[in-house]
C-alpha cells in the first residue's frame, strides 16, 4: 500500500519562529498532538522538523524554559524524517523504526508538505493485512475440508 492512500492530509504546520506557547494553543485549537515546522507556512511548506506535545512538556516545561519566548526552532526534532506520498508503507514503517519516531510528515514530488502519516495509520494497514492473511488460511481450511467429503 502507498502512503498517499493512508496519510492525513493538511497537517498542521507553522514556522520555526513560532513561540511554544502559541504552538500549544494551535495544538489545542486544532486537536492535534504535533506540528510540522516548515520553512514558509504560506508558500512551499518544506518540512524542517517536527514538534510534539510531549516535546513541549519534556523539553520546554520540564527544563523550566519560558514557553512565551522559546521558539519551535529551538526544540524541534531536526532534520525532519519525511516520507514521499508515493512510497510504500513498509518503507515508511522501517524509517519510523530506525529513527524512533511515531509521526512523519508526507511530501509531494516537489518536497512540499501534503500531510502526515502516523504509527496509528500504519498499524491500521498492518491489521488489515493480517486480517486478510487470516481469511486466506480460514478459506483454505474450509476448501480442504469440503474436498475430503
């Protein structure tokens, strides 16, 4: 299966100059747990990094930093681990495993942000494929049992 079949379009993004407090407010308003930091939110939107709600808690609040003055550029995970919308989901899952990330921005052929793929998205694919495998086994057993009558 290809990433373009499962990713969430319109990932929420902002610039590296966005303050952490504003980022937290955006996350709350948009009901998301991550923001893709891009070069220019109003233009090409090339991913530079990613910030999660956990990053805000652990790296900013946990270190006593001021969320009103700390920028996303100073706490984002960089370089951004990205996926191309035309890639196979297995490749992206392997990239997540190698890099220890649960979310990956998805880009088009030009490198512009088009969405985000999460571990949950990929787990759904794995469950669907495992279910299909179980159906193959069950149907094969039924066919075999009918042939012995």
